[in-house]
């Protein structure tokens, strides 16, 4: 399957993240300094690719769960682009199945502030 990604701003460095059995987000994870570029420019979108195993994701105050199950599924090999700052801040993710830790590649997109 071939996918095309269109960046309207400029891409920041792609970051690798591994999921676990607890929900995480893009804001409070210290390994993901993506809301501001080193230049101070604001993040306008993120592209997330799920490399291995499926994940569940949610937006807003709803936390994804494994046992529930609660959340949309992003299958291994799939990608999602989130193009709204509020949605980026409220995005949460968790592995779909206990013990199957997915590898995610996350690329932020910035625009000049």
C-alpha cells in the first residue's frame, strides 16, 4: 500500500515511540518535545505511523483502554494525520493488546509563528 503525505508547513524530526500497557499522550511524554520547534514555531499537525502491532487511540477526556475496549484502532502499517493543535494535545494512545508493544513513528509539522 502506498501513502502520500502532504506537509503544508515544515517537518520536524521523526521520533520513535514504543507503546505500553498504560495510555500516553503527545504532550506529557518527555521524549516527545513536539509542541514547539527549537525555533519556537508552533506545531500545526502530526503524522503518526504504527509500525508494529495495533494501537487504540482517543481524543478529549476519554482515555483509551485495552480491556474496555475503548478507542479507535490504528492497525500496524497504518498512519493518521492530526491537523489541529487542540486534537494533538488531547490525543491519547495505548497498545491494543496487553504485552504487544507497538512502535510508532511520529513526525511533527510546524509553521512559522
